[in-house]
C-alpha cells in the first residue's frame, strides 16, 4: 500500500467574494481554519494588492490597490470538507471554476501575481494625458506652460515640451511639479 503525499493536490485557487468584503472573507477563513481544525487542508488566503502613488495637494500619497476586486486567492487541498468550509464562509459567493469544481491557478499565473504584489516600487495614478497643456508650478520653469509629450506612470514623471527661446524644449518633471490647465 503506497502512502499518499499530503502536499499532493495542494494548489492556489480563486474564490469570488462580495466586492469590498475581501479582507473580511480572509479573516473569516483564517478563523474557521483554526476552529474547524483545517490546518492540514487550507494553508493561506491572499488578497492581491499593489502599491499605487498619487499626487494630492502637491504631496505624493501611497495607497494599496486591490489587483482583483471581489476575489481572493486561497492555498489549499480541495476535499469535500475544505470546499464546504470555504464555500460556506460568509460573503464568499463561490470558487472560480466549472460548476462546483474549483480550477487551480497555474504556477505561472500565480508567479505573475506574486511578482506584481511584491514589487518594491508601485505605479503612479494620474490623469495626465499626452497632448494636454499643463502649467509648471515648481522648479526653474515655474509659470511656463507646455504640452505633455510623455507620461511615465512607473516613475511618476512627465516630459513636457516648453517653448524656451522660441524653440520647443523637452523638460522632465515630477507629477507634483505640473498642474492641468482647465
């Protein structure tokens, strides 16, 4: 008789939750793992988030943004009992999959999500658009107006074309050094 590896069948799965209840679902599942003795079947619950920066009143503000609102990832071995425990957690609407059968997330897909969650630097949220006219409000070119030529949300930078000595000159500026002209 061969022994079955307890890790066999362990995968990441996606559960659908009511939007805005992802953290409550995570906490409920973690509590239920303890109270129902499911530690050998359910290992972790993750709500994929990334860091996002925005400029408010000239200051850079860091926020956490859910990558998939209304979803959570769960590391588990699916048995009738573990499926039932997760499925009947308040605010869980079900597993992502075909019918009642959860479909595991591939290791490649999970790797992509994990890398995005663990990025040291986040992206900037901005409403700047290439081609718009903006006014420089900070730095040596304060008061100048120019056309936005490039928006780099990863670095929080803009390239603005400013007319200096009757020539268009590209100037790289931080998002908080520029404001839109209404």
